[in-house]
C-alpha cells in the first residue's frame, strides 16, 4: 500500500525504513533481528545493500526451518547517519521489539555510539560495514560487539602497501573526514607509515557538509604530496574529487571504502573513476558456487537487479549475508537467544563456508573481527559498477 502523500518527509522515511523487513509471519513464530543503518540520504544505497544481504540470508535460513524452530524477521530502523538517532533506534529495537541480535550499518560514529548500550544490555551486535577500529576493540570487560567487515587498523596498512606498490609513493598526504572515523584512520595511517619508516607531508581535515576543500588540498599540494589517502563517505569524497578537478591537480587517490556507499560515480563525475578504494567482495568476474547462488537469489527477490551496477555496493550485500549466517549459527549453537550464551557460541563457531571466504574460527575472545587484511581487494568505479583492479 503506498504511503499517504500528505505525510511529512521524515515520517515517510521512517515508514519506508520500517517496511523493509523480511516476509512477516505470526509473531509467536518469529525471532526478531534488528538493523540500524542509513536508509536515507547520500548513503542510502549502502543501507539498501545491507538489507538485501541480510534478507537473502534470512530467506535461505527460513526455507530450512528457521532457527530454534522460529522463522527470522528483520526489523529495520533508519539512523539517518546520526549517532543520537542511531542510539534511540537501537534502544527501541532492543527494549520494545525484543530483538535477539542487532546489526550495525555504514557509519562509524553511529556504531561507536551504540556499542556502550549493547555492551550494557548484553545484546550481540554485528557490524557489517562501519570500519572504525574502536567499534570491536572497545576495551569493555564484556564485549558484545562483533564484525564482518573491514577494520581501519588493517585497512590502513593495506592502503599504504597498495600506494607503495602501485605508485611508488614517497610523500603521502591525508585528507580525512573530521569525525571519529577520520580519527581512527589518522591513527592507523600514522602507524602504518611509521612501520615503513615513511614520513607524511600533511594531514588535512574537512566536514561532511563542505562543498569545497581546495584550501586543504592546496596545502597538501604545496607540501609536495604525491599520493593522497582519503577517508570519507560518499558526498564528502565526491567533493574532494571535484575540488581536485577545479585545481587541475591530477594526484593519485587511495581511499578507504567510503565512496562505495552510494552515488559516488554520479556525484564525483568522470574523475571519480581515478579513485582506487578497498572492498571485501565483488560480484564481477567468475564467481564461486556460493556467489552464483546469492546473485541468483538477489535477482529473484529484487527484479530491478539487471546488471552488476544494480548490486553495487556488493560489499554491503556480502558482509551482511555472511554476518547473518554467522550470527544465526551462533544462536543455534547456543540453543538460546540469551546474549551471554550467544556471545560464547560465536567464539565456538568452527567453520562456515561463506560468500566472502571460508571462515575458520572467525571469532575469539581476543578478536571480534571475522575478516583479515588478506580479505581486501582494491576496486574502482566504471560505468556505475565497482570493478576489481587487476594490479
């Protein structure tokens, strides 16, 4: 049923996000799982990709009888990329909807704001995109934050290694979003460069809403930067590219995966294809049997998927698909939805043949991140598609 056109835009967005759930069944027969993610704004494609990955996994699990005799139901809330709204949404899902587990979305500041609440509530939390190192490495005595995604401290090493190999980098500079995600990567990049005994020529910060970063880029150019490390989501990353175009400065950009989260190729223009960025998965090229299976399921469930551009960003789909399967494996192994029992069961998972890789002991008490630096690939945009780079 269409939403009434007279509703305010905020209510329309909330209603649309709430409607993005798995096929409903009788309440007593369901196990509710929650997602807090950006479902509106410049990064809405990331939220859509996460929902699709979680939903396809849920369909497969429900077709096999569900978990603990119950069918799974996904309840989605839009955080609008706002930490305060993310915490409110997480509380509502846990306290009112009684979700068995919570999945996190795109933005590191949102996930970092939610983590203290989930640790206090002893609710398993599974990040599927946000890469901030402190999300899982949060110092809590009882840590309930897990992740199937990149982690900044490892990504930053991969960015440095790639820039050295690809561009023979000598004088790197950094252009970083001014928020906790930027701070996480500033620390990681400094450490990665220090390991290589390589100095950096400058660090510049900018805001989400900045429409011109020429002053910051000019300082990096005058300092002699021969490669830029970029950390920002879709809209601010596109402003960096457009500012470089206005300057006429053709400098290599090696980026975290922020550009993948939405309409980057549209917003950045033709020069967006010059940005090389990290991903954990691509549906391009020859796929594994699991990849073929998931892609076929996506096309069947979402008929609007016609080309590879329609499954961009694949990282959101793939991370979410594997995360849902790992979480439900743990719930089944625990024989319970009690948070402490599920947490212990996550540590007890031995093997899972996933979409991104075959997992072996993905989680331990000392490591809540299922993916490693060996699971990253470098990609770029071409004709709206995210494609792997050959070297």
